[in-house]
């Protein structure tokens, strides 16, 4: 343990004030002192009163910056950093508003467009005594666009996106994570922005196996308070792959619950078009087969595979046909018998591969391929079933 850890709490507070003061983070000093006033009010009322007096004598430089309604004076200070690890607690993204939109299901897209519209017309809402959506929680499997969508939203709203990595907060010294979290949240509250609490389940996950339950409870409390009090000038987002781990008390505090689904066949087609970019023409004849074979994969898995194809083609290390053949062969292993038959029929119909090759790729006998090809028109839209679904 380091020296700071050995000091008693007052010393730690003093050290923190000095650190902030020397770094000329005046606003942080003010926020921190305000917290000390609350903290010492019961244990040391005299000190609390003295500190309060100092605070009052020194008015903040510009009105009430926390609730400022006008956009987007960029914060002048660097985002806060955890003292121990020096990891930046907040990742900053400033994307241009014409950033490409993520591929979203229709429902989700409508919800998010409304959210953007609410902010553009917040005055109109205010006339009816309403505020725009202040907070949303994104749920969905890995690689379906939660973080990407947060970036897009911030870009559309023309404010920066700050991503708070809760794993970094948690891994910082226990006992200090509450402070770290508050520092990060205070920073984000100071100017209009989108703040994403990424992997918010990190807290819940740790709760089951951690020794310091008290500290985790404090973290949850901090987050609950923040979600409740988040100023309407900012948008607070949280993302998780594990909705089942989220504290119900936290859950119901979000204004919007946005569910990111695994892509269906039509989104996979759109994704292929987007990810193939200028190589779409080259791979065009394989689209039905790729859409079939990628069923059940996330957008980011699809993107990774497509990037691999494109690199191989660009370097001339493999032809598109070789790549697809090898890929489909691997994917066929994950399908049940009917899925493999459907794939074989699709290959027979859509490619010039010999039945021998198709049989080799799919493990379906040539007789069966002939039988099914003659019997039923293959249906590319049908979802392949995986072994695991049985
Ligand atoms: N809906 C989507 N539209 C377009 N591209 C996507 C989409 N979802 C994912 N991708 C691609 O996959 C990458 C990873 O997606 P992202 O980081 O948004 O996933 P995530 O849902 O936040 O996953 P995790 O839960 O692992 O954090 C993106 O940078 C993008 O290239
Ligand atoms: Mg993410």
C-alpha cells in the first residue's frame, strides 16, 4: 500500500485539496471542499462552517456552470485521472456530426431519433413543463453497437462523449473509487456532454466476489444519486451486456431502456454492404451466402471477418472464392443438419461450385443435395439453426 493509503482520512482530504490547488483545478477544489463541508458537518461542525465560509466568499467565476443551458463551451481542464494508476478515467471522443449512423433496428432508431429531437426542441418541451430524456441504459450482447451508438448520439448532439470505464474505476484503489467516480461525474456535469458509464455491470459483478462490500455499496449509491440528479443539459448513458446483474433500483431510474438486438438477415445484408465498402462489387455474388452464414454473429464479428477478407484480397494472398469457401466450411460446422442442407442447397443454386465441392464444404451428401435442390426452392431468408439451439 502506498503512503496515501496509510494516512488517516483527514490527511487524505488535505492531500487531495493540495493536489488540486497546485494543479490549479479551482473548480475541482470548490467541488471537493463542498463535499468536505457535507462530510464534516456532523463530526467537526466548526471545520465545516469555516470551509463553508471560504466557499461562500469565493463565488464561482461564471454563474452556475453546472446547469448552463447553452451549448457547448468545451471544458478547459483535462479529464480527471486516478491518482494511483494514472489511467485516464474518462475517454474523450469528439466526432463530427456527419458521422455514419450505426445500423439499428427500426424501434431503436425511432427512439433515438426522438431523443435527439427532444434536445433540439427542448424549449418547446419546456413550454409544456417537460424536460428531454436525461438518461438511457443500453443493453445488448457484445459488439452490437452500444458504444458506437453513444458516439453517434454525441456527434449528432454536437457535444463531446466521455466514456467512463467502470472497470478502471473499480480497479483503482478500493476506498478511493467513490472519489474517483465523483470526480469523473462532476467533471462531466460541468458542461453539456454525453457521459457513457460503460460496463455498468462491473460494479454488480464485483459485488458477489469482493471483500469490500461497503465500498461497492457506496459506488452504487453515488450512481443512483447521479442518475436522479443528472442535469438535463447532459445526457447520461449506461451500457451493459448483463442486464440481469443490474440493481433493480438503478434500472428503474433510467428514462429510456434501449435494447440492441443481434442483427437479423436484413441488417446483416446492410452490414455487409457497409463493411465491404468499395469491395462490395467484388463480393456481391456471395452476399446471400454470407448473409446466411453470418446469421447469429454480432456486427463486430462480421466486421472483423470482412476486414480479413478485404486484406487478403488486397494483398492477393487469396481469391474471393477461396476465402468464402474456407469461411463457409468453418461456419457449416456450427449448423445442425437442416442448416447444413439449407446451406448446401443455397450454394448449389447461387454458385458454380460442383456438387462434390459443396458436399465437401457442408458435409451433406450429393444425393441429399440433389434431392433437396429438386424438392424445395432454397430459401435464403431462412435462419440457419445452430447445433446449440437444439
Ligand atoms: N449497429 C452497428 N452498426 C455498425 N457497426 C457496428 C454496429 N455494432 C457494432 N459495429 C461494429 O463493431 C464495433 C464494436 O461495436 P461496439 O463497440 O459499439 O459494441 P458494443 O455493443 O459496445 O460491445 P461491448 O458490449 O463489447 O462493449 C464498432 O466499432 C463497429 O465497427
Ligand atoms: Mg461497448
